[in-house]
């Protein structure tokens, strides 16, 4: 029983020897594979002659540098000539253009001054406004007792309407009558029934002339 529980020393040594042999075989296999890979890499042109790999790139860079060095002065000279041409055009054309624009501006200023209300007032003219601030264009637009403001070239004059004059008053009354008549006609056309009711009935003539009422004036 004791012999079956405790392994034999010789058997253990044999197992250790077998494991060591297998380990050597695996190590030798990996070493051989890595050696082959390194040999293949050593035979590659990049590692054998690295300068040959960069030679084309170096040649392209040197060629581009030579072309740039040759073209740069020519381009710079062309740009300088363009700049000089533009400078001459600017030196000759700018004053002429400024003079033309200045003359146009002065002409516009003179035109504006000629039609300016201030210059019109300076020539002796004036304009009058009613209490609402509206400019009066005819005397009939004013009302007796109304406060008016007359604007002159320098300052204002405040006045009050005392009368419109006979002709102006008559013209204003006629204008009002015409406006009232036109309004009534429009109203009658819009309401024919109302116009019939307002129409006066015919009366026999008594042989006496009717006295026409006088139209009140504005004074």
C-alpha cells in the first residue's frame, strides 16, 4: 500500500525529463521562427539601404525647391509691376474722380439751395398757418376770429382774423352753398323716397312777388 501511494523517484525523474525535452523543443521552434523573420527583415531593401527609400522623396523636394527659387523672383517682379501700374492709375484717376464728384456735389447743393423754403422766405415770401397748423392757400380758408401764424425768413408774426373782405366772404358763402347743394343732391339720389317727402307742394300764385330772404354775410 505504501508503494502505491508514494510515486517512484525514477518515474518522477522520467516525467521531469520529458517536460524539459518538450520545453526545449518549443523554445527551439520559436527561436527558429523568430530567426527566420529577422533574417527576412534584414534582407528587405529598407533595412539594407534606407537611403535608397528616401532618395526619390529627397529628389522631389529638391526639384520643387529649385522650381520655387526660380519662379519666386519672376512672380514677385510681376506683382511689383502690377502694383506700380495700379499706383499710377490711382495717382492720375483719383484726383480727376474727386474733382468730378465734388462738382456734382456742389451742383446738387446749389439746386437744393435754390428750392429751399428758407431761401424762398429770404426773398420776401412767407406762409401762414391756422390754429391747427395747416398752411392757408386761399383767404377763404381763414375764419373770422381765428388766430394765425405767419412765418417769415426771420421770426414769426401772430395775428387774428378780423374780416375776410366782401369778395372773399361772398366766394366762401357760394362755395359753402355749392357744397351743401351737392351734398343734398347726393343724399336725395341715395334716398328717393325721402326726397319726395321733402319736395314742397305747388300753390297757386297770388300775384304778389315773394320777398327773397337776404343771405347773411360773414361779418
